[in-house]
């Protein structure tokens, strides 16, 4: 399982289109950024600090084929990058990612 953090409005637009083609940063970099379960909280802290109305999207990596590559990124860790649009049938679930009283996002339990 890999994870995408997305603003609710962006994800709702993807649901209307039937595919997710990425956020502005994904378009700029040429691939859709994902995180593993171990990386998701740090990604939220680094790129989405204090942002409300976010969703956490769980994606079945085994449904993405060869367009999914694990590449060196932050701190030398391997991050999942999708070099294609995300078909919504690869999405396992979508859940709210609320802010806690400490200003950090509250994550559900994440299976790896």
C-alpha cells in the first residue's frame, strides 16, 4: 500500500473525472508523488503543515504496474513515484486527515 495526501477539492475533481492526474507539484515534477506508510507522517509535516481539509488516499501499489518506480528522494529514502495517471480502481480507501490540537495531522492506522 502507498499513500497520497491530497486537498479534498483536488480529490473530488479527480473523482468527477474518474482519474487522478496529480497535484500541481506532481505536474511540475513529471510524476505523482506518493509515500509509504513509514514516510506519510513526515510528508504531511514537511509539505502540508497546518493545512486543513486534506484526505489520505490509500493506493494498491500492485495495481500500478511498471509506471510505479521507487526512487531515491528525501534523506536517501526510496519514495514511490507514479509516471502515469492514477486509475481510481487502484484506490483502496480515502479518509479525512484532520488536524489535531497540536497542529499535526491525525493519521489512521496505516498498513504497510
